[in-house]
């Protein structure tokens, strides 16, 4: 897992914040564990997409937070497309 230079504990904390922010913006109700998962997985997925096109937000906490937030929002939107209801 690429934690973007923030370490495992930082990835969990920043992932939780990113997931929570995405939950608020997307008007979702996921819970703490799912927020952590969304933030971390969202950051990993978006990092891979950005690397494929040659772009990066950089490294560190702020970059990981931005990447995790955007990635988590994308994951929530994709889940809504497949579920056909609000996630």
C-alpha cells in the first residue's frame, strides 16, 4: 500500500478525515470504519489513476488528504451508480 509518505498511523488518521469529509460533501452515512476505508482506498485508487496520466498532488499529509478526499468521493459516486440508491 502506498501511504504517500505519511506512514501507517498517518494514513489511518488522514484516511478517516478524508472519508469523513467525503461523507459530508456527498451526503452519505457510512460510519467511522467505512470512512477510514474510503479515505485510504480512495487515496490509493486516485493515486494510481493520477500516476497513469503523469500527475501527482505530491507527498505528505495535505496531499494525502486531498487525494483521499477526492478518491473517496469518486468511490461513493461509483457505488451510487451501481446500487441505484443513496449510499
